[in-house]
């Protein structure tokens, strides 16, 4: 876990008096030893499509897209960088060029790519380039990674609509999809495996408060 993120989780947990969580400190630290970095490949089942989105902490991005009907699976990982098989420490330490992102497999007969884009815009701060909410750094930059020309056209059109709606520059990049490396196991479905810690992190980070502010004022 990135030091800044863990400090926030630990501080909020201790303030709330969750003494039992102190036993989890060792478990979380030991997670750094786990590595994955395997290349994620397209789904084999016919008829499914893929999309890749970065909106800061991939725990949150994964949680956000798991709520969408028609999304078959989500995978947290790293993409957009220059180093093969990166680890979490390498990515958050800087220098690899990767962003934390989520690889979304979806059924286009149930949910369209345009609908996924709309969901993305409602779950990202589009006015910052190298930060999302309380997480700062290039690895937390917001990006829409397109897999096809049609996705590129749709993403650029949706970005133009957002800029028109808010009347200020949208700093989310629209970039061609690159190799996507699966993050370590403890990052997958983090919000399900660690619901209390995740809730403290997300609330303490001010993510939902900021999103409400953005859309209530638009």
C-alpha cells in the first residue's frame, strides 16, 4: 500500500477507536511481498468487449465499475508505462510511467461503451492532471485508454461534451491502450475484502464529497 494511502487509513482507523485494526497493520505491510505483474489478455468468450479507465486509486475505480449492470469483470492493474511486469512499489515510487487503472470486461448488448464513459465522468475529478482526490503523483493521473478507433472517437466526443458542460479545461487524457499488467492479489476487490478500511480510506480521501460538489454545481 502506498505510504500516503496507508497513513490516511491508519490515522482514520485509530481516531475511530478500531483497536482491532491494529492487528491488520502487519498483514498489510506483508502484502508488499506479493507480486503479480502478469499481462492481462482479452476475454476469450465471444461477444464481450473491453475498456480501460484510470481515475486515481484503482480500489475505487474497480468498486465504481463493478456497480454497472453489464460489466462482467474488473481487474486492477498498471498500464501506460515503459517497464514490463511492474510492481506496486515501482509504480507508486515513480519512474515507470504507469497509471493505476482498471481493465473492464463488459457485455455491449447490456451496457454500451458510451454508458461506461458517462459512468466514468461521474466518478473522476476531470480538472486535475497528476492527482485524484487525496492521491498525488503521475501514477494517479486520470486517463481513458481506448482499445479501438470507435472507442477513441466516443471518448473524445464525451470529453468535448464535458468541457462544454463545465466550461473549463478537462485534463483527462485520451490515450491508446497499452499492455495492462494485473496488480498484486491484495489489490483485487479490495473494497470487498477490506470493507471497513476501504470505507475509511474513501471517505477520508474526500472522493464522494468532491464528486458531489462537481455534479451539484454543474
